[in-house]
């Protein structure tokens, strides 16, 4: 599950997002109209929160934030890797 706070700034928006997942690897990505805009953060420490700014002017469209978490232990095979994903629509900013 994702919890997102959006605050209006003079130059755009600040987003703070937190995930309930605590995995070994996390990848946070931002999409607009289903197209990848940016990979915001990739880390191997299982960071479950991020913050970033979206500067105006923004192109109209449906923005979504996705976090993907992968978990594995030493000696596991590819079949043993855990995977979780959450996608949240941010609406038309």
C-alpha cells in the first residue's frame, strides 16, 4: 500500500510517498498517460519512502507513481524471489 502527500509549491508540487513494503530492492517510477517519465529512485536498501518535486508547467495528463519491491535471500533461485508492486494514480496535476 502507498501513502502519498502532495503539497503545492510556488514552482509546482512536492510529493512525499511511503510504501508498506520493506524489500531488499525498491524502484520508484513516475508515469504520465502510461509512459515512463522518470525513475525517481532505485536502491538496494529497501528504502520505503521518497520525496521529489514536480516543477510547473506540467504537461496535462494522468500521472501515476509506481513502487516495485523485490526480496531475495542468499542462495535462492529465481523462482524464490518475492515481488510486490503498487501503483497510485495522482490525477491530473
